C-alpha cells in the first residue's frame, strides 16, 4: 500500500480533505482511508452502490439531504461515555451526553428512514426505551437531571434542602444551619450517585444498540460526504472487477488546482493496462510523473470506495498498489539514493510475490545510475513483470529500448513547437512559460518507437548559454 507521504504526493489527501463531513464519526472513517482488499469485494460494491444512490438523492431531493446534514451537525463523539456503561457509574456529564444523543436519534431516524431503506448497512434506529430510562419525566429537554421520580428518598432530601435554603436566606449562614446544609448536600450526592448507578445498569441492554447507531451515523456521514464530492465534481463510479484497466479522461484535482492558478488546464490522461509491463515514454518535463500519480490517485480512490475523476473507469480488484517515484535515500543504512531505491524495489518485489492483483508504478526507475546500466535495470524489471501473472506494471522511463519489451507503449507528446528558436522567441515575448507549449496527453504508440528527443530543444528554448548548446551538436 502507498504510505502517507505517497498518498499526499499523488493528491489523495487533497481529495479527502475536500470531503465535507458533519460528524466526528465520519471524520474518523475518512482518516482511516480503508482499502478494500481481497475478500472485501462485496463490501466495496455496496459502498459504491450507496454513494450512487446518494448522488441521485442529492440531485432529486436536495432539501431532504440538507435536512439530514443539519441533523448530523450537532452529533458529538460520545463513544467513551457509551463504553463506560456497565463498567462503572456514569457521571452526570456522561448521562447528559447520552441523553442528547438519544434525542438526536429521535430526530434522525425518521428523516433518514427513506434513504436507509435504499442503502446497504446504514440504518439509524431510535431507542425510546433508553430515553425513558434517562428521561423518565418525558421532558425531552437537552439537559440532564436525576428525576425525583426515580427515588422517594432523593425527593425527600431535596425538599428538606429547599426548606433549609429558605431558612438560611432568612437567618443567614448560622453555624448550625451551615452544618445541616453540608450534611444534607452529602446525603443528596450519595443518593444521586446511587440513582445514577441504577440508571447506568438500566442502560446496559441498550449499549450495543447505541454503538451500532454511532457506526451507522459514521457510514451515512462518510457516504454522504463522498456522494456530495462526486456530485460537485462530476466524479464517476468505477467498474471494479474487470480483467484489465481501461481509464479514460482521468484528471487529478491536486494538479488541476496548481495549473489553474497559472491559468492552465490539466490535460486528461487515458490509459489501457494489461497484465505485465506497460511503458510510458516522454521527454523530461513532459508529464510522465503526473500521469503516474494521476493513475495512482484514481485507482486508490476506486479501491477506497470513492468515485473517480475520469470520464469512465474499469479496473480489476486490487490487493495492493506499490509506487517508486522521486529520490529515495536510506541515511540510517548509509545507502545512496540509488541504493535506497533498489532496496525499496526489492522489498516491493518480496511483498507482492504471492499476492493477488497488484499495481506496480515505477517513475523513472534506476535514474540514479549511469544510462547504460540504468537501461539494463529497467529492461530487466519490464521482463520480470511480464512474467508475473498477478502484476500490472506501469514504467515511466526515458531509456531507449525499454518499450520494445512492453505489452503496451504510451508516449507523452511533448513540445508542440519543433523549432527551438521560434519557441524561445515566443517565450521571450511573454506568451507564457514552457508548459503552455507542451502537449501532456498520453498517446498509444508502437512498442518500437523510441522516446522523444526534446531535451536539447527544451534547453535551447529556455535560453541556456550558446557557449554550451553549440557544443551539444558537435
């Protein structure tokens, strides 16, 4: 699985931060970023269906969704208070929290009933019996007070305290009255504690149902958050369970936001993957890394029960996603960047050898050594993954000859303008930075087509010293 740093870099955290949730229960589910692995296919399918139904509900009955959201907003995390039921006597604060939660269930249950009938595993159930235990007077006020109805002894003590308080108002804090007041207060606290103990015991049969309601609220809140994001952004439900990857028009919100600030648009990425090695070639600065991260983002989203940022998407159930990109150094082991990368690659091979379907993403693999050996290492990786029937490998590289070993070959088009002097003049005129003249689209090309030769054109267009560039062609 991708680690937290990788999830940040591919834009997964950017997306999840955009999911608006109403409750701490939903927030917790979001933070855990569940990856539906082997044996959880049915659960993933149900989560997708829930989101799809909620997307339709948002479009057809927005007022109903808004009413649910308003009722979710006041919900607090009271699992610690619920957990104490049957373990010890609950405090007045804990009983207050549980009472407020029970009152909220009374409002949420009827409002969510229609949606619950259509959703898998999400049903909020009111607990009137528990509410009667904690609110025997039926006041339904959000405050908590141990009712006199629960103890005749407590009622008598309170009447005596009230009379004494009136006497103290009349005669002041005489020592005898203060002593009596202290004694009565202690008696009241003892009886209050005894009654709270009884209330706690009477809540024990409802403990599991209370926890089930917190879980249902979490699932509803999280699914609604995902659905609202999908409805807002136009994300689509991926078809998970195919024998291949076919993702068309993928985008990456994180990089789209960065480009938008520069007045640019994200070029959608389309990829077809088969088992074995698929190679992406293109010049440096051409967008290979962004394509890899966009694929990683959308596959991770799909396997975590989100809709994806694409025109259409189908993919197999995945057991794992592994990615090697950018520099790695293992300082503690004294390894170089190259050594750290090779160590991580070996660990990835070991971890995925006996798994089900695995997506492996290598971004400029083996770039930390000389080009001759680097090309040999990448070719060996392509051959290895071609032999692994459980692996879909995507290798972004600028090394020659690797694409001939691939099942499929995609190329980033690169510079739209072939003449570096014309491009340099347009850049100098303020027509935009280099990115405006790049085609970042991925296009299928024959396996024997070598990577583009844009590096020299790019450095000439950037105005690198002629003293240097004139020597390149000699």
